[in-house]
C-alpha cells in the first residue's frame, strides 16, 4: 500500500516518498539558526515545512530525536566540506584550509554548530559516528605533516583550536570580525601551533 504524507492546506506542493525527512531537517536547520534550540519544536518545524502537525512524528518521536538528527547532519556536512579541501604540495597549508573551513561552517550555521557540541547531542551514537568521520579527514592531513609521535597531540590541538576559535567568534568575544579577518586569525594561530608562524624579533 502506498504511503501518503499528510500536508497542510497552506502549501500547494506535495512530497514524494522519502522527501519528508529531508524537508523537516531543512526547516529545523533554518529555525535553529534563527531561533535557537528554545524556539524549535516539532510543531514549529511542521509549520515551517508546510505539513500537518503530526507529520514530523513519522520520523522523529520527539524534539530530542530531531535535535540528534540535526547534530548528525551537521557533522556530516562539516565532514563533506573538510573532504572537499583540495590537496596541495604544502600539507601545512591544507591543514590551515581545513581549519578555516571548519570555522566557516560554524559561522554559516551557528545554531546547529552549538548543537553539535552540546549535550545531549554530543553523546548520541549517530552524532558521534559522524563526528569521528569528520575528524578522520583532519587526522589524514595531520599524518602528512607530523611525525607519528606528534600526531595525536596535534589532532587534539587542532580540533580544540578550531572549536575554541569558532565559539569565541560566534560569541563575539574576539570583537566583531569580518570573514577575512577571522580567516587570517585562524591561519596565524594554526601556523603558530605548527611552528611555522612568524619569527619573534631579536630583542
């Protein structure tokens, strides 16, 4: 028997089978970035997507399940962006590009980024798996930069640096910066961590 989605009368378009989940996540992402987790509910998502209030329950049993799916999608999209960084002759430059890419994602999607690293989503199995997959792309580039005994510390440092800078920039604790200024800051900090930053003047 063919399954039919229940749509509200406010929309003139229907969903093909399998499209509702993606439509709900798109709406939830938009609401999360503008309203924050407090303004997100299954009813609000349904209204934004133009479907009946009961439609989201076909895929998400409650708000927590929806938030976990959003966090998982966030890590997946972050991983895709990291994987798309074009390899070059300078592994250090690649790592800088990946760090800038991660910070850009946080600035593009502040709501979902905060959710990705918050409780309880950070402990959800699907979110953890997607997070590990994203980190693996960074680990691969670090393996080309550092000696084996330095790789774990460098990976932890890079991931912590990216998350810390992203959070500080989102909270404007470093002042209001343009994307170009934020990118320059990320590059300087990563180069300093790699030991390739500007030399200290003789004094």
